[in-house]
């Protein structure tokens, strides 16, 4: 199982980014997918989750209404669309499924 994230970067407050996570090594369409984030020195926190078929999603209260998780099972890819970004969204964002983690992608929100 391998998960590879991309799409992070530096963005100004109020801006947007879309993260992608490409999965391989398992039948992607059978498993739920998660996005976590971690600030250095703090615990990793769940940001968003999506069911295997994409019909069910859940979000941390801190990102509700600003972030959207989605997936394309034909492309083995899960996305995290992040809008109205705030400095407190700065973190390393990780894709996760079945106990496996990607390498993470850094998101920095700063003016």
C-alpha cells in the first residue's frame, strides 16, 4: 500500500489550495480515506474523512464549511479542497487509509 500526497505550498490567508493523494497497492474503491494534519510538536488530528463510495463525509469542526473532501475511484485519488485558509491551518497534511500514511505535504498560510 502506498499513498502519495501533493499540492501543498505557501498561500495567503483567504486563499485556496487543493491537495491530492494518489493510492496504489490496494483496491482503492473498497476503502474509506482520511486526511489528517499535524503541527510540529502537536498530535496529528483528523481533518476530513470519506467513505469508500464517497457518499459519506465527515469534517473536523475547525474546517467545516471551508474544506471539502472528495474522491475519484477511477483515478485512485482522494482530494482535499481547502478554501478560506487561515494561518491556523498551517500544518503538514497526511493522507491515511488502513493504518498507512503518506509522506505528507506542507501547507503554510501566511501573508
